[in-house]
């Protein structure tokens, strides 16, 4: 019985290195990728007609054709072979239709046709709109490797001059993802959009991104279904539930928690208000923290570095973990969790003052009012955070079943 090929992944194909002689790796269904001594990678189709092995049919250069598209072509050719027709002529015509992506416009079309094919309709639409409206009219005719950060900065400034800083940032991010794709295809060597800092395009005040309920559920389900370390999954979940800032969470020490009282006291030195912030933990957050406590790897930090020294994880760790998931959540950063919670809680009819207090935002009130209402404020904060945690649970649940705790 012939040995079945184990299907490849895009990352495995990218990692294939040249050897002293060219070699092939099978994906299955007749599809193989041939790695040349120069490092080039060519998709081929292996088949037999009338019981005789035929010469390989060339599908095309990996830089121009993704694994998903190559599989689709191999399937088409396999169906032709099954009906007794050689796929060679068809493969030759298909190769002719694959443009050589020397200029940015051709690279963008390749990106939209391959990388974007599996994305949602809305994601594809907003990506194409950014490219067609501002990027390609300005620099579409430039060679891919000739595009500079100044080109991207000029485009973003033009968009900002229309009064659309958020769209400018979105457009910069689209170009950044496009160049990440082109670099993986060896069509580019540097990413000009990376040299344009986001903070120079849109200020934090200009952000209005709020995750829809289904996006909250999809994101957390994806996080728990991923292969990232368990503590990082719990950290991201806690970031959603507690409504705290990222730095406040990753630098948290066990000495700040009283889990039996469902209370977390963040010292004044670690808050933006320079005063202690009390987080009245919902039941779900307490359960996650107890799991972390049971397997604690540090005497001090809730999320210690894996290097073994008694330090918290790096500030970029959670961002990198989310980026590695490849989620289809457009124009999103972790800080948007706070705005998302605030927006949905307001929609549920919760008092703005209680929400602001839970978020550790400045709330103006007299000392006498604060003293008289202290007990009410604590109860309101508990109610707000528990209501939010229950809401998040409902979004995670949906029609899916993922092991959370």
C-alpha cells in the first residue's frame, strides 16, 4: 500500500531550505513542491495516464502561488487526469495567467487573490478599499523593493488631511500586512510600513475600536484553542474580565491579591492615577487566578518570565501571543478591551460613574459624597465587573464548547 503524504503547512513550506541537489516534498493528491539549489520553490503535479508515469506538470513559483491555491490547481488537474485528459496544456495556460509581481500593484493583486481568499467578506472589502482608494493610485506603479517609508508616511498624511486619522492608521496596517506577505514570498526584503510608527499617525484619543459581542467570543475561543502557553491564555482572559491596563496585569504580584475576598489592590505606584486601585474580582477571574496560583512558578509575580529570573513577562508578550494567532479582528489592539467593556456596559444601562471607577478613570466628586457613598460604590463596582464577566462568558459559550478553566 502506497505511503500517504502528510499535508504541508504554509510555515513548513516557507522553512524548506536548499540543499546541494534539488529535492521534492509531497503534499498529497499529486501536489509536490520542488526546492531548487538556488532556494527557489516550484509547485509541481505528479500523475499517471493510462498506467504510465508522466513527466511532472509545473504549477508555478511558490512566491506567486500559495499552498491553498496550489492545492486547488492540483485538484483540478487530478479531475482532468481521472477523465483521461493530460493537464499539461492547461497548466501552461494557468502559469501564463500568473503575473510576475515586480511592481506593487501586481504584488497587491497576488496578495488579495491568495492570502485574502480565506478571510471574511468584510475583511477583504476593507483591505481592498484601502489599497484601491489610497495606496495603489499613489505608488501602485513603483517596484515593490523601491517603496519607502516616506511613501507610506505621505499617503497617511494625505488621509489624515481629510480628517480620517483612524483610516490613515488602518491603511498603514494594510500595507504592513501586505509587505509581510511579500517578504514571506521573497518578493521584498524590508517592510517600509514598519518604519512609520502608529503613534505618529493616530493618537490614542482617535481610537474608537469596540469589539462586537461575536468578536469577543470568537477571539477568546481562538485563544483557548491555540497552542500558546496556558498562563498567557489566562492572562488574556483576565485582561478582558478585569478591565485593567495591560501593564497593571503583567506586573501583578501575588501579594496584591486576597482571593478569598475576591479583591485585587493595585498599588498607587503602578496606576496612572497615582492612587491605589481596587479591583473587585468577578467569580470567573477568581477561578482563573486560583488556577495560576496552584501552578505558580514565581514567589512574586503572577505572570513570571520563562527565563527563570524573578521578573514578569515582557510588555510585548501578550501582543505577540495575539498576533501569532492570526485572528481576523481588524484594527484591534489589546487596550481596546477597556473601551469594549465600557461601551457594552453603558448599553446594559450601568452607571457611567461606576464604569469609570472600575476602569480607574478620574471621577470628579466631593470628599463628603465619596465618604457617604463608599459602600454603594463598592457594591456598584462588584456588580459592574460581575455583569461584564457574565456577558463575556455568554459570548464565549455561543454554540461552541471550549475548555476554559
